C-alpha cells in the first residue's frame, strides 16, 4: 500500500513539475519529527496542505526513503477537519479537491467527507438558531430600566447632548419624558459653564544660518542668511461643572460632581522664507532643519468650543453610567444578550 501511495505521490509530482525543486534540509528535519510523532493533523499540514509546492516533493521523498505510512493519518485528519472546520463544507471541499487530485484519498472518501462537513454545517446552523431564539426570549422577558433625565436649569439642549452620549445603554435603559413610579430620575445640574476663546497671535520662528542643517545651508542659503517662519497661535478653553444626582420614588440614591477645565491650543506654520544679511527676502525651498520640520508638522487646525462641550457631556454620561441602578440594568442586559 505504501509503495502505491508513494507512486501516486510521485506521479502527481511529475505532472506538476515539483520534482525538480531542491529539498530544504531544515524542513526535512522537522518533517521527520512530524511523521515520527504520528500526529495526523500535523502530517496532513506537511504533506497535503501545500499540494503543489516543494513541501509535497520533500514529503514524498521522505516517505519513499523511510517507509512511513501517512495515508491513514491524512484520511483521519481530513475526517476530523470535516467535522470541526469552521469554514464549513465549502472550505472542506477545497481540501477534498486538492487531496483527491494528489491521490491522498479516494473519490469515495471525498464524497463521505463532504457529507460529514455538510452535516456539521447543518448542526451549527441549528445550534445557532436555537441560541438566537433563546436570546430573543430572554431579551423579551427583560424589563429595561426606565430613566427620566432632566436638567437644572431646564435646558433641552443639555438633556439631548447627554442622552446622545448614553446611546450605548440602548436595550438596558429606556428614556421616558415624565417621572413615573419606580422609575429612576437623574438630574444634571449645571453649576458652571465658562467658555473662553484665546486671542490669536502671530510670531516669527527664526532659524539662523548655523542652526540650519549644513547641507541645506551650503546648497540653499546665502552666507549668514536665516530662515523665517510665521506661526499663528491660539486656542479655546472650557471650564465646566455638573452635579449628577439620582432619585427613585422621591428618595435620593446617589450623586457625583463632574468638573474639569478643558483646553485645546493650536498653531499653524506659514510664510516660510529666507532673509539674507542685507534684508532681502526670497521664498524658502524647504525646512532648514529637522527641528523646524517636526515643529510645523505637529501643528493643528483651530478647535471650536463645540468639541470641548462634547467632551464635557461624555464625562457627565460616564457619571450616569456609574449609578447603581444603571450598572445593574446594564449587567442584566449583557447577561440576557450573551
């Protein structure tokens, strides 16, 4: 049987022209350990997975030389993969065609393997359908937390902006427009909201002749000249404070102070030019050194206060998520969704 297997290997090898490929000594040594171990999956990986490459040629040569029986091992590995391969029947079918073409398994075996893989597919689909149905039943029986969110002073924009940052609570929490018995009321009290826009300013960054890279200075700068770069700077600042409190049936159950000062500065480089020792100006053809290039590359565009406001509402939403009833509702939803 082994001789027949070896001849089948050799026949396909000659047809595909792989016999001329040189053997890899390192692979051969590792192959010896694999075949000697009798591990069917490892044997299949070495001899069947690369059916048109050098590994197959070396596997055949090793089989012929050592008389190792690999046929049953490959077949066992293929049947195991047909049952367990996450790719399903279509993926297993690719292995079948390749293995059959190389004479590793018979057509009858290939047919049986596809049947096994198809049955495994059907089983996985059935198991998923049952799991989905059970999950849907648990979620239908789940009672989400009913939450009434208000602000002080009464400001619809604050409520809407905070709700937007709580969108990941969908399913665990239902927002209601009026207080209810048994519902959780969360109040976001604005204690401070101070916006400050820094005045924009311009300054000039000067890089002297001897501060420039030697090659840049030698090729692009007149003797003693400097490179000048205009830098526009500015920024915005938001100082905010919110008190987040929660009550249930008129009883307060928790509160937290959320406050911070957020600052976002910016700068931009422009108008790079060369000024010679006589005061003459000409455009610059590049950055004079790595430091000036890194500085200008790190510049940013102006940030509006809206972006800082969003960060303030995110922090407020995180405080709401830390409330005990919200934590419990979220945990129940996650368990039901699992």
